């Protein structure tokens, strides 16, 4: 089926490793607006695949924070739905099936490189900042005998053998994108400790859940060519992508805890009403001329991806004060 005929479905997929803050909340809000303004269905998925980094109580808190902000979803960990479960750690079977499929297609190989070896590569100059350096393919050429020998001493990770060709796609927010051949290198789909990588899990889940539109932060733009390769290798339909510029502090770095009390729970404890936060987020995202208290649903008629600034948004201390005072 052509994607144009599919019902519009989007999602917000938080990782429960930290408190929901205004940066994540903005992504959630814009994603919700993009989908709801097209009368689409919105899904909440908990991306806790990296168990050691995830904390269930933060997942529950994230849902509560988003609800408090005025967002809703048709399917999710708390509401259930036809694609249950909506928690990655409970979807291992689907990831194993995808690994099997990739293995059978000859797209995977075991990698025995140590962290130290990879760190040495990391110190070399590279272009793909958010995903680390490209893997040079050291283990790709190992013979079966060499692989067996190494497996006796070490559990390998599994890497996807990336095609040596450029990848291009049209991003609904960032415009036409072209990545040179080998841009992402051969990336890990299963870590040596058995944990499935974000790249594989997100592709399997978005496809299985019928997601047609992915709106997320610009920091994940570099992941997109890898994910497009996985969609193709698995014979799955890729969604449309929209990568929105990040919120940054005055130091030019991505907005984070170091920039002060930006957690939604801290703002709530401070007595800031959710409508004020939504208005603030809408104003810095080009959807309102100046901040004024609004509910998310009041922004629906004003929403257009084209209104979102194409440059990172600097959240100055002064701007932040306007929210908390
Ligand atoms: N779970 C990811 C994060 O919290 C988002 C993944 C995505 O939107 O593709 O950064």
C-alpha cells in the first residue's frame, strides 16, 4: 500500500533514563500537533531497551508529566492498544525475529573489537558527532575459522554490514538530505551484552506499530540513514521523517540539567501552570508570536512544520526567567 493511503500515525518514544524536561516536552508537543492536526493517531512508546540505564519510575513520571501538560495518546503502556506491548523491554521476540531475518539475508557479522580498540578509533577526527565515529569494518573480513576461534574467548556484538552507497531522503522539517556512502559505517544491532541497539529496536517498533510520521530532535538525523538501511534490509516501509532543531543553552550546548531547573516536575513544583509551559514552547517554536498560556489543542489550527525555525533555538537565561517568574 502507498503510504499516502495509510492512516496517519505518530509517536513519542521517551527513554526513561532522566526526567522529562522542556526539550523532550517540546518534541512531544510538536509531534502530537503534527499528528493531531491531521486527525491522526498518536502512540506513546517507552524505549527502555537499555535496561541498565532505564528506571521504571521515570517512565511512569514521564507519562504523568505529559498528561499534565495536556497531551493524550490513543495507545501506550498505560492505555494498551492493538500493538501491545508499548514497552520495548517486553518486545524482545520481535527484535530477535528481525535479527534472524537480517542474519539469513547475510547482512550481519560478529564483531570482536574491544572498547579500547573502538576508543582508539574514536580519537580520530570524524564527522558524525552524535553517533560516534564510523566503524572501519575490522571484523567484516574475518573468515569463519577466525570467527570461531575468537568466539571461544569473547562474546561478539553483531554489526549490520552497511551498503557502500549514498543515501538520500527528504526530511519534512530539515529539507533534502544526502549522506555519503559509508557515512554511518557498519553499526551495531546487538551489543555484546545482549542488548538490542536503539537503531534496530526503533525500526522494528515503528514499522510494527504502523507509524507513518516520525518527528524527533535533530540529534537523531545522523541515525536516519542507518534506520533507512534497516527498513530496506527488512523489507519494511519507512515512515516520513521530520527532524526539528534542538533547544540549546547560551553555551550552544543541548539544553540539559546543567542549564538549571528545566524538568517539568520542577516547574510544576514551582507552581508554573502547564498552559504557560505550552505557550512558552509554542512561542520558541514559531507557533505563537509571543508566549501566552494555551492548551495544546488550541495550537492545532496554527500548526505547520514550516513555521518551526530551522536553526537551533537558544534558550537564554532571560527567556528561561520569563517562564519561571
Ligand atoms: N528514545 C529516543 C530518545 O529518547 C527517541 C527515539 C526516536 O524518536 O527515534 O532519544
